[in-house]
């Protein structure tokens, strides 16, 4: 069962807040916190987490980083990314 948007949002915000300023969280950490350690549990959560991360960045509540830099357009980035508190 995939968690609802609210549960995804709360988990993202809790993990980036717990990690603190100038630290990042891998989206797979969020997925594992919700879906458990097995890929069958957390793998399907990766796209919903990405959608919530994009929404939260647009609201100014988190930052999405690629190669240590905030992505200029949250709707258009590819590859490995990390989540953090806004800078």
C-alpha cells in the first residue's frame, strides 16, 4: 500500500529537518522509512516521493539538489538528486 501524499510530505519534512541545515537526505531514505528495507516495499515509493519533493520545493519548504547545487527548475531535472532544507 502506497502512503498518501500527506504521509509522504510529513516523512520528507521530518527527515530533512532531523538531518539539519547543510545536510541532505537521499529520496531512497524517505522511501525506506515508509516502505521498509526490501526493494519491493520502498521501490514503488520513489516516483510519489519525487512528486511530493517537487511540490514542496515549489512551496519553498525544501530544496532539491543535484551535484550539490539547487536545481533551477524542479519540474525539469534528471538523475540522482538529494533533498535538504532550503538554503
